[in-house]
């Protein structure tokens, strides 16, 4: 094989490893576990995952959503994996307390709680008058989202 063929094969292998479709079954198992832990710890949130098409690139990716009473938060797969590791730690702590016959008392701050959503995602832009914001007055206007 030529060097060019070897490089093409290498790039194909990398794309297969990073292919969201092939990664989805493993992610789904983590989503099910995260939902179970959330219910056990009475966190009141549910997780879901989907494959999205990137807006800046043509590459697809896995996006995880966390639905709470306060809204829906979207995380990329790396952020979910980091938080999932923390969820597993919380689950282990809970199990240790249960084994000792003790009540599980959470000692994490809200900032370090993996079940708290703290990031925001731009869903679109709209044109509006800033006068209402400046005067802190309410407006009943319906704004059209220009780009989604």
C-alpha cells in the first residue's frame, strides 16, 4: 500500500471510532444508569441523548439533554461523561451509607452537583427593542426567531 492509502485507511478508522451512530448504544446504557441514579437520589431530572448535526461543521455529534423542573440543559458528550463519573461516585456513596444503615446526606454544593445544569445554549437570535429592558418594563410582543 502506498503512504496515501495507509493515511486514508487511518482516517477512516478514526472516523469509525468517533462515529456517533456506533457510540450511541454505549451512551444509551449510561443514560439509563443516570436516570436510575437520578430517581434513586430524588434529583428530579431525566436524561436523553440524540445525534445532532453540527452548525459550524458537517460533523454529527451526540448531545445529551437533562430535563429538570427549571428547564432543559444540553451537554456535549464529554461534559456528560465527566458528570456521569460524578453521578457514579454519588451512587457509591449512597450505597455505602445504605450498607451501614445510615442516611445518605449529600455534601456537594450546587456548583459541584452533577445533576445541576449550569450551561446555556443559543437556540436562535431575534430582533427586539431594548427600550423595554432599559426601563425594566414588560412587553407582550411575540418575537420571531431569525435563525435556529
